[in-house]
C-alpha cells in the first residue's frame, strides 16, 4: 500500500507564501507611427458589454451553436512576430530555449541549441554578459506556397544593424510549428 508522505509533502508549503502575481493587461498592437491610435473614453463599454473598469480573468464562452475557434491563428503574422522576437532573445542569451520548444520542430530545436551554445561560448570568451537585445520589428512578408504552410520574412531593426529572419510554419497536430528558422 503506497504511503501518503509524498502527497503530504506536496500539500505542505515549502516556504513563505509567494507574493500575489501582478495584474497584467494586454498591450495594444503597434499602429502606424505617423498616426496616433484612436483612444476610447474611459466610460466606453468593452465589446462584451461590461463597463471598462471591470475586468474578468475568465475567457468568455461562445454562445451555443457557434463553431469552435480554429486551432490556427487568424493572423499568422502575429505568431511569426512573437516567435522571431523569442528566437532573437534566445540567441542573445536573454531567454531560455525551452520556452519555444512547443512551437518549433525537433530539427529547429537542435539547430537553435547549437547556435545558443556557440553564442554562449563567444560571450564567455569575450567576457561579456547576456543582454536583452533592443530592436524593433520592421516589415513582415508572408506567403502561403501550399495549404498548411506559411513562409515569412521578418525585418528587425537594431541599434547598429538590421537583420532578416526567415520562418517556415507548417501544421503539426492541428497547430502551427516552425519547420525552419533562419536568422540572417
């Protein structure tokens, strides 16, 4: 008969309670820099009908009879943009590689792992620390050469130079996964 010491150990707190997590709110998408984004009055209701001062942490349930959401994002450019941002931060040493393991294939993961190791060696040889890179996302060009495939190129503008990142997304297990990521 198994003992309950393992379950008891999990039930007892190991240290002081963790501080409450801060309330995070979504960041509005970047618009055209030459144009100011329209602002809504504070008292305007948000789309689900609640006043803007109330927030809910529960995802709204669609009404009965509506088809379920597609497992693929409506805007794959947003997925590509976030993936590129993560990959560049991983290569700079500011983010862990495991954070994108769900979104890349095994071959891409292995290739990124090799580049992370080489970048870490180069940083240690020069005696520099890992720093979060400062860059802005430029243009994103996407095309779909076949069903279930999206190829995109993202231009990153940094302080000293601009770079391009090519990404190929394919469907695996009814979700997008990067089958190729090339930082140029």
